[in-house]
C-alpha cells in the first residue's frame, strides 16, 4: 500500500537544493538515501551493500544472481549481503517520478540489538508468514525519520533512536535470522564484508588474495568458497565489477577520455577495458556515453516544455 505522507516528504526534500547524484539524494543521516528518477533508466549495475529499500512510487526491476523481481509502490526490498545487481527503473515520469527510500544496514546496531534483546535472538515464530504489523511498524519508523530531515535540530537528537528502531523491526521480520548474522563478528557474512570493504576502498589497486583472506580470517580455499557463496562472484570478478561500475560513473559524470578512465580504474589495456565494459554494460563506453547524453537532453527538453 502506498504511503502518501512519506511520498510527500521525499518529494519535498528531493525537490529542494540538496545535491543529487544520478537521482540519489544523500541525507544528514549516515546511510540514508532518497531516490527520485523522472524517467525510465537504462540497465544499471551496482554492488549493493546490505540495505532496506522502500519503494513509494513508480516501478523498478532488479536482478540479483538468478532471481529477478519487480518492485512497485508499497514494496520493501531487503538486501542482506554485498551482492551484484542489475536493475532499471521501468516506470517513472516528471509528473509521477520513481521514488524510494534506502537505508544501509549497520552491523554495529544489529550487534547491539542482538546482544541486548532476547526478542531479537531468534526469528519470528512463523518466519514464512507476512507479519503485516511489523511491516507497518517498519514503514512508520522510516516515515518519522524522513519527516525529520526538514527539522535538523530535532533530527540530530532523534535520528540514532529511529535508525535503531528500524533495525529492530527488520530483525523482527521475515529475514530477521539472516540480518542477525550481519551483526555477529565471526559470521561468514561479517568476515567476507571485511574483505569487500578493502576492494571497495580502492578498486583500481591490485590486491593479493592472501591479503583479502587474512582480512576475513580464513584460509585461501575457505575464503574463495565463502566469498562466492555470499556475493555470487569470485574475488577477482567482484573487483572487476567494481572497476567497471566506477568507470561508467567517471565516463558519464566527468567526461574523461576512455583511455584516461581505463587507466584510473586499473586497466593497462584500453582495448581490454572496452571489451569488458561492453560485456557488462551492453555496449562500448563511447556509445554508452553518447546515448546517456541523448537521454539527459530529452529529459531536459521535456522539463522545459512542461514549464
């Protein structure tokens, strides 16, 4: 069910002068992002961190591994691991933009809740059944947090409690047992997350598998096994995906040459970069940049015409 009050709060905040990148508005709350897209998008690749996303308006299609799903107003998506996704906004317009709220999950908050509350120590009694009460409590907590974005003094006092409450309702939900493992220091998910953080920090820098395995506290073979089980990719494939996604960001936002971008993201061969870019993004970087520029021009024209 759509949430009109939350929708209006997101429209109001994203309609001001706050800086947006690719339709995503960062907020003063760490890990909280508001999404507003006014046109359907091309296929976009990302490696999502664990997060919860509430879709308020429009529609988005997301593929994670072999699973593809479509999310519309009233739907909630929970990502419980660093996983590669391919997604596109399938329904959005200037009159009815795609709107969503995303909050990255905080392992330290999860740890604190799990250790401090017996109620969070186990999944709900009927994990396969939809708990509509907990779902509405989750949305209510998100609604109250977003409404405070326009009240910075109150936000500074109340945001930590509301973020904590959101995590509580997530732990009470259907994926609570999986989310709980994100807060356990010795869980495989938490160990692999330490290796992923190294890859994310400097994707262009060569990294030895032994270094990643050591960060995860695992032997090389066990590290490979658990890394693929959690992310669906090998460590080298994961790093390549990060490099190619960063390359697309640089190409579309900074207008750099293909050879400059290839070098910056860690490629020594421009031709290899172009081949692998096309394999991931569906077309060579030069054509991708040209088409993206054309789409932006159409959006600007439509906005001028509407005005």
